[in-house]
C-alpha cells in the first residue's frame, strides 16, 4: 500500500484486514466524535475529541493503547466536508498514523440501506469506519504537501469571491426593483448599464425623481433604501477587486502558468489550482478527467455497451473547465478549439457532447502544464501526413 506522509511517498506492507483497528471520525467545529471498530464493523470504543493539540495527543494515545491491547494496526479515516478536521488530520499524519478521507456521500449511501436511517454524530463516525473497512485501498490518503496546503488556502479565496459575486447579483436585483418603483421603466432608458460607475453616481445623487408624484410610499424612505443598496453594491465591488488582486498574486507565487491558456484568466486559473491541489496525486490525465467528472459511466448489459454522462466528480473543477471551453469556442477564442468543436459536430455529436470532448482535451493540456510547470503554447501535430490543427495536437512547451 502506498501512503503519503509529510509530503513524501512511503511504501508500507498492507496489513491483513482482520489485523486492523478501524477508526472513523465525524468532524465538527469544536469537538469530533470517533468510533473504533474491528474488521466486522463492530463498535469497540467511542471517544469525543476536542479541537486542541492536548486533546489530539490524548486521542492518539487512546488509539495506540487500544491497538496494542488487541494486537491490531490502526487505520484512520475522517469525514470532512467543511475543513474543520484539517488540524486533526495533520496531527494524526504527523504522528505516523495512516489517514484516509471519506466523502460524505459514501457515508450517506450506507445510511440509506439501514432499516432505520437515523443520523447522529456517533452513527456518522461508525459509518466512516465501515466505509474505511470496505474501501481502504481505494480511499484517498490525506496529504500534507506544500501544494495541498496552498490549494486549501486558494480554495477559501475562490469561495469567498463566489459568495461576494452572488451578493453583488442580489444587490443588483434589489436595486432593479427599487429603481423601478422610483422611476418606473424609464430608469432603463437613462443608461445603457444602470449599474455602471456613472449610473451609480447619478442614482446616489437622485435616487428618486425630483418631481416624484407617483412614487409608492414615502419618497424619502425609498431614497434612503436606494442609497443603502448602492453603498453595499460599491462595497461588494471593492471587495471583489481586492480578492482578484490577491488571486493574481497567489497565481504568480505558485509558479504555474495556467493563465497563459486562452480562455483561462487569473480567476479561473486559481480555481483550477485550488480544486486540483497537488498534481502528483493524479497518475495520468485520465485520472484527472475522472476526478473532474468528464469520464463517461459505463451502462452495459449483455451485448449492449453504453456509456452515459455522469454528474459525479468535482463540480467546481468541471465548471471551471466548462467556462474555459466556452471561451475558447467563442468568435474571439481559440481557432484550434473552435475547429475541433466543429469537427465533433460534423461527426454527428450534439453540442453538449462536443463540448464535453473539448473539455476532455483541455484536461490533457492542463495536466501537462501543471506537471511540468510550463506556459501554454499551441503546437500543431502531423497526423497521417496532414497538419492536424486540433486541440489534440496542443501541448505546452517552454
């Protein structure tokens, strides 16, 4: 079994399943619940762990004591969907314990097959342990490489920007409603973009018409509402700009050049870096494509062989690839990508399917760029004596 401790790959002899002590941890903000089981999933011990270094030390000692008494090798897994278990996982890995991460959906699937599918912290921790028993060899190991640490920080920045963009959209929708109440539909005729800097200065100065005769309610209160929304919208824009400056700085510090790819600006480049993490954990572009949800799922029976699109995989990474692909097939995008897209349409594929094919080709390029830390440059290949100007011939070169 290959594990990753302290950023280095280390080979270990895989213990027999019946000689393991399985530790499942359900993670929360202030304290965690851990359940220790044998290879049959029978509960041996349940512990509540605080979120301090002293609590972690006591927890590790309890695991080692239980493993020694029973002559078992500890195997640890934690369900962490929000990042609250980051400190605990790092402490356990530094202590030399093999740590696996369990996706919440795997625990939820086990719960659905119970006669009474109840949900408690104790049952969730037991479910994590049982998933570990079933999938110990296929679950991803927790890694503490610098690239993973950086990816976690970048993910927080991209999530923060996403929340602010959604808040900005809400502010615009609310301003639409208030401006319609003040000016009726005439407010759309004053400016091409009612939320441009020039327009916002005007609305701040004249939130309601000077001779307002048909304004519903109190014009003074409506004017105050409009000014408050404008201030919040301006603040959101300022914060988004600050975040994007930070993202550009992080991208330069990472030593990667994803933003040199056409259709991939700094925001999308950082989003890809945040979701991919350490590229060495993917053995091939196909593995990265499967992680991004771009590998079709086989649905075969007998002589009938079918492959269907799947909704599995990292949806944020899939969204980033989707936006890059859409930008590349635009009139001002990448001619090679547009030609490849048209080729797939000529083969009889739908637009959605053709776009999926293009996204799969982009994964190959991104994988090579991240692995070799090289900028993007289009180089056509020669296939069957003909110059093939398609994304299949693209690869980053220095």
